[in-house]
């Protein structure tokens, strides 16, 4: 084989190996940073590592909201009609947050079984429910698990 061809072949192989390594690193880092949606029923059924971040969705259980007197800490229970998960959040809740409301919380599950939320999102009008929450409620047979209405930009 001619030396110029050998150099070109070697250069192409180095580029291909580099692209392969970059793609593998990108895939691995994206997998590590993905936040999966998990319903309360799935939280109870699975053994989740305490440091794994995920999104918990469902309805705020009626009568479960307790606010601290001296701070922003709020504790409430999220349910999908089958199972319930206690949630602790230290921050300002969305204006539309209330009991019976569909929410999605992002955070981690502690060893004590309490979900510590870093962010809480509430539905933005009376017709919209996040598709993941509606699907989880529908699977649980909850009456509020109807078809989610798409956001039409009004409201």
C-alpha cells in the first residue's frame, strides 16, 4: 500500500473512532440527565435510588396541604387514585396550585419515602392537564383521567 493511502486510511480511522467516542459520550450523558415521569402507583411499585431525579405527577390530595408558619415550606400528598406519595417543597408555589389540582413536581425521593420537590408545576387553566398526568390517572381508573385538552393559547 502506498504511504499516502496508508496515511489517509489512518486519518479516516482516527476520525471514525473520534466520532464514535463522541456519540457514545453524548448518549451516556443524555441518558444520565433525562427526567422520567413516574406516577405515584409506579413510585410504590418500584425501588428507586434515593438520588435519582424524576418527575412525579398526579392530583394534589384533598385536605393534604400543610404550610409552615415561619417559611415557604409546604407539604402535600400527590395521588393518582391508586397510590399516594407525600411531597415536600420549599419555595413559592404556582398561583394555580390548590387541592384537587393536577401537578407535576421535579425532584428526588428520599429514603423516608417523601418526595422532595425542587420545582412544582400546576396546570394553567381548568381544561388543560399534562398528558402524562392524564394518562397515569386514566390507567388508574380515576374519573379525572379524561382526554387532555390541548393548549389553544387562550387563557
